[in-house]
C-alpha cells in the first residue's frame, strides 16, 4: 500500500498505530487554524501547535497507543495556548499598573559637566586624591595609607589638583576673557 493510499484511510480505522509524520501532516494545519482563531495571531498559533507536536513526539510511543492521539495533541495545544494567554494578560496587567510617565530627572548641570571635564585633565594621582578627599570624605592620612605614600605627598597632590582645577574653573577668568 502506498503512502497516498494510506493517507486516504482514516488514521483511527487502521490496524497499526499511526506514525508521527502522518499525524503531523494530517493535523498540523487544522490545529494551527483553530489556534489562530483563538489567538488572532498566526505566529503564536504556529508556535503553540509546533510545541504541542514536539511534546507528542517526545513521548510518541505512549501517545500513539491512545484511542485518539490527535485529541491528546489538541489538549496539549489548548493548554499551552491558555498558559500563553494568561502569561500575556499578567504582563499587560503589570504594565497597566506602572506609572504612565516615567519620572524625568534633570541632566547634570553645566558646572558638574565642567568639573568632571576638568577632573579628567588632572594626572591620575591628583585626581584620585581630590576624589577621595572631597567626595569620599577621606582624610589625608587615610588617603596616604591607601596610596602607600607619605601624608605630605597627599597634601601636595591635593594642592596641585586644586590649583589646576581653580585655573580651569575660575569664572572670573572666563568673564574677563570674553
């Protein structure tokens, strides 16, 4: 008997269990159409139908022995469809509870941008000393211990760093030069 002749015989009327390929070819499109009507999204319907058939294939020896393997595959597909629908509904509910407009924060002020740019021009040791002293509130002794240098060296870095920053950030120079 040829494959074409076998496909004309209803699967349930055969004396041997259907093979997976026959089942897939005969019922995938119908199941996809049913799921498409439920989802309204062809891609989702195809994904769910494919997943149901994959699960059937994984345990085909058992599923093929059922009275109606298509019913089992259809049930799995509908369970997957409902799960996806619930997951989507939960996600939408979460999104609806979120504030409509995200709070806006102002960008950095021009002074802050200028300070960061000026800090970037300092040598690394001076920059590190300035940041640790003024932003991390570390004493010169703590910085000296951390950097493994004498405390006088840290004071020198701080002095040179402040002088360089003052020269770059002094508003009097900019107003006088303009």
